[in-house]
C-alpha cells in the first residue's frame, strides 16, 4: 500500500443526518453510462456487471424492494438506512443494516390509526426482520433471497417469503442506446404475504400465541399456511428517477376486515421515486386502488464519510545517514548524562505535542527508547503510533536504533510496539511499507513502568473541566412514541497520580418531556423503569466517583471504582481483565455492590441494594465484528446471560445488537418477553473530517423493562485495551504512515 503523504481523502458522500441529506451538491450521482469492465466467464464477476446506480431503493417495510413487496437485492456491505413511509393511516419507521454482503436486518416501529383493536386509538407495533441472500445473480440466473418479516414481534406483520430478482439493461432489451435499467422481481409469500390470491398451502398456520408481550419466536408458523405469489417491475430511465408497479399478495386483513383503516380495492400498486442525492430518496405512490402513500429514505455507509478527512501531513523521516555523518554523532555517552536525557525528553514531548500526543514517560539507553504516550487525538492507535515513531526519529540521537512505543490510558500501558528505526528510514517510500513494517515489528505486553523512566513534569496532578450537550431519549410510549430531554453536562476531573482519577458531572436539563411518560407497571424491582421519576428534576448530580486502573501482572488489567456511577446507582465496583496482546480472546470478571439513588439524584439513596457481577468472554472476529458473552447476576436479582455482536469499522462507526435471557419469565418480564436492542456509535471525525476520539452513541431497546439490566460503571476496561492490541493494529496498519 502506498504511503499517504497528502491526507485529504476523497469519499462518496452518504448521509448521516436528514439535514445533510437535503443539501444539494454534497453528493454526486454516479454516471449510468459509464463503461463496465469485462469479467472472465464462469467467475462471480461474470454475473451481469450493470452500470452503477444508487443502492437499491427500499419498500414501505424498510428493506430492498418495490413498494410493499420485497425484491432479492441487497444493500452495499455496511450500509445503514432509515426510512419513513405513510399510507392509509399507517406509518412505518424503519432502520436497516446490511450486516454482511448476504445478510441484512431491520427494526420497524409501526403506527396504525383508528384500528379499533387492543384498546388504542393508534396502535403501535414493533418488529424485527432478517433477510439472507441464497445466491447471486448470474448471466441467466436471478438473485434469490429468503426473508423473515416480524419474526420476533406481536405477529401483526408476520410473513415469510422467497423472492427472485433479475436486472436488464435497456440495450440488452433491444431498446437502442437507452441508458436505463429494468428490474423484474417475483416471489412466494406466507403469512401476511400469503393472505391474498393464494395458490395453495403448506400445512396449517397456527394462530400467533405471543400475546401482547411479543418477543416470542413463532417458529411453528414459518413457511406454513397459505402461499401466494407477488411480482413487480422497476424501471430506472436514469440515475435519479424510478418508476414502479407491483402486484401485492397482502390482503391487509387487520386493517380492512377486522377494522376499517382503509379500503382495499385493488392488488396493484404504482409509484415514482426520485433520488435527490446519494443519501436521500423520495417516493410517491398510488396503493390498493384507494390510497396515496409517500416515503423518505436515507442511506449512509460508514465506509464513505460525509466530509473529506483533512489530516496534517506527518513530518518526514530523514535517514540518519544524511545527517549523522561523523563517528562522534553515534556515541552513546549522552545516555549517562541526566541533563542531556532530560533535554531529549523535552524535545520529544514538544514533537509529540505538535501531533496531538502527550508524553507520559520515556526510558532511554544508548540504543533504545521506550516512549509512553497518551493518544488524545487519533481514533486509530496505529496512526498514533506512527506519529509517535516520527517524533522519536526527529529527536533521538543517532545511536538509538530500537523504538518501543507504549500507548497509555489512565496511567496503564496497553501494549508495546517495538520497531527498528532503520526500518522506518528504509520503508517510508516503499509501496508495501504497511505490510513490511508490521511484519518486522513486535507487539507484546507493555509490562511495568521502568524504574528509571523520565516522567513528563507537567502531567500530575492534573485538573480538567468541560461543558457538553446531552440528550436523554425515551422510546415507544403508546401515548407518545418518542420523548427526549436535552441540556448541558458540566464535568470536572482530577488525576493526582498515574492510574488515579476523581471525576464528576452536574447535569442541567433545559428542555424535555420524559417526565410526562408512563409510570412503571413492572412486577420486578424497578431497577430501570422509573425513568419518569428520575426525570422530574432539572438540576442533578449525574456522577461523582473515584477510580483506579493498574496492571497487576502480565496480560492483566484491573479497575476499582467507588462513588455515584450514574443517575440511578452508586456503590463500589471491581473488574479484572485478562487480554493477551497477541490474542483475539479476552476474559473478564466484574463485581458490583450498588445502591439505588433517590429520584432527586443528589447524595441520598433509596432502600434497594443488590450485589451484581458478570463473567465475560470476548472474541475479535474478522471484518470488524466483536463477539461478547456475559453471564451473571443483573440489577433485579435475576440470573442469566447476554449475547452481544458489534461491527466496528476502521473509522470508529459502530453498529451492534444484543439480547439477554434470564430466569425471569416472559410474563413477569412484561412487554417484549426479554431484553434486547441495538446500538449505534457515530464518530465525530467521521462527520467533521478532523481527527478526534469523540463520538456519540445511541442504544435503542424496543421496550425498556427491568429484567436483564446492568449498572453503567465508568472506565470499563475491554474497549480501550483491545484497540491497542495486535488485531486492531494489524487491521489499521496502513494508517501507521498517515
């Protein structure tokens, strides 16, 4: 990989926010007439390499398809889409993530007005979908996908299907040199997608028995009962416009027969869509012979940030042979001089500071330099290590050949990256520099701080303050599906010595309506469902705690924390993590004794206390996937385990999902049957194009209940430790040269 010298990265610009999507000129639609290279017959690339167009458009259910019916298409790997659709008194909010090139998942929140069922004027329903591609499109073979719709919800929208899609260019259809494309889709559906025009049945489809709690996998229904065909066409005359027509196999029994939401007069639907930008697509439709519908679709891809990344070019590495030309330059007696060593330390600190890094300590001999540094700027630890290595190359005497780079967090060394200075000098302009240097480098446990290390004289004690905005959302209240509080956090921290930290934050709510939400009806201890009670107060003490991080041994990391951890809990917490630097595997143990805080979130407590703890196993998979398994006791006193799977991209964008099963029954748990949800994290530098380690995250649970809940403790170990270990460094090895 060629070393990067000018750090202005080009990117196709997908959307991150709706407001960005509305800005014309920030995105360029690919040219539909661009030539496509030939592929060898029989290879995967021999499938029709159609000319580039925007990603597949999405249905009213948020998955690739026509209007109400799915197609077999998949979004680009890693694509994230948010859609809103409305017709006939039915609104649908959808979030879809392309988890793998062949697998996607969706979460949907529906509102049906005037349904007259279940005791609500507007009935709100949540559901999950999953789609898996069975095979790709070939010359004559269509792409084929299998889908499960609303497979873990209340069953209102439950369906299963197989669908095939074939794409044709206008020229291949004998339409001259027209640049358009035709997509033809057809499939078979069960459940809702088998409720109109059935051509047969496969066994009997039992009634859904999940009840109002939902969350149950009704596997006995899948691909059972009446089966009906559906089909449709999509014509794209150019890169912006799309015309659609479909035959729907959804009878809308609940909306048109059990109630009177709208009148279904026809099985044919028609639509027109306009690709406003790479990110935003708008559509208007005539549905079921009686209704007008609209959609707005936003798609973004973590691999393509919305802003050009601008990073100052690193300092060049000047080979010693060009400036250390005399034997006296290579002498090592400087290392025995304390004043000279301190001078070198100070020069290195200044060089690091120019790149946003902080020198914590340096240990010098005549031929080696161990640098312990804080990375406060770069998301990639590989990039930070590259900048640190250049700082040493600028400031170390010629006799220093070995650099040992140790990134530090809260006083503990995370790993030791050992490289030869001569390799840096030889490889800077080598096209294979990234692979060659990583192959020659050593990555090992950081070990203890050497006794003769020279500390920076400016680090301890350290006091810092900050003011930042916050938002606190609350989801899926049947009376108001989305509530939010917003305000400011005033935070301060004090670090008296390496590894020690005293920190706290005062929160001031400026606006919001979470306090108007529903009161808890949980039969379990109210460990999380009293959010409304905690939202009644405008000025609160969000947290106040003291923590210590240290390394008790090789491959071991430890944390102890005491104080007010979060808005609802305070207590004491301890954690030990075993994470070998060259292994993808890690194991951790955590124990917490916590007391529930009073609703006013000051210094008083309620009469609820519990001992919780978990054993955790971590595994780093390929393609940025991270697997975590936790087993132990939760806040409500229930026992069980949590499965988490996250995908983190090299730029810090994260999408993940989790579920927790405990010994609490579905009836006692309440709506949702068990705890589950998904999470997102968007890095600030991905949006702004400037180096930053900050980001903002969001965790969405279909229902917030009390089972399977954990306390939020600051400074948990695994994430910061993992990002400085071999797997992460290897995945981002090219960034060492940036």
